[in-house]
C-alpha cells in the first residue's frame, strides 16, 4: 500500500518549468508539490520537511547573486543528510553530474524532450513505488 501525501519541493528559476511540474505532479500518487524560484526560498521552507527535492542546477541565471544548485544542494544536505535530492537541468555534462552525485544528489536528470517522463519514473523509484 502506498503512503499518501508525500511533500516534494521543486526548485527552478524558470516559472514555466515550475508550472509544468506542478501541473503534472500535484496530487499524483499522493504528491503534494511546493514550488520555489530560488534555493534561498526552498531553504526557508525546510521546516515543512519535504521527503524529496527536485533542484535545478542553474538557479542564478537571472540573478547572479542567488545561490546556484550546488550551493543549494550542500545547504539542503547540511539541514537533512538523508534528504533525497534530484538534480534536473538543461546544463549538465558528465563532469557536472559527477560533482553533483559526489555532493550528495541521488540522481541527475537532463531537461530534454522526455524529462517529465524520466522524472515521473525516478520519483516512483526514489519513493519506493512502482510505475
């Protein structure tokens, strides 16, 4: 039997991507989705105790003073070492992926034509559910 009401944070500086992710995942498999436009916003809401965070790698493209995905990942894991974090980015390569995994990310997914399907499958795996 699946647990219900799994809180998932989604962090991206692109509001269109956040709207898409919220539309696709809100309520699906009992997910409760909270979206944030910056790592700083996400960190301010960690008291809500998400079970998983989907985090963009490039969060400071529009605001160079904002934290990037790696900084946010590190601060998230300082607050909760057991937190599952999935990196979702258009700007990934083998080196970037390796750094993110070594820094504690569970998975790095590329924003390609099929990223929503890949994310859906990985969320089910990470949360222990069958697709």
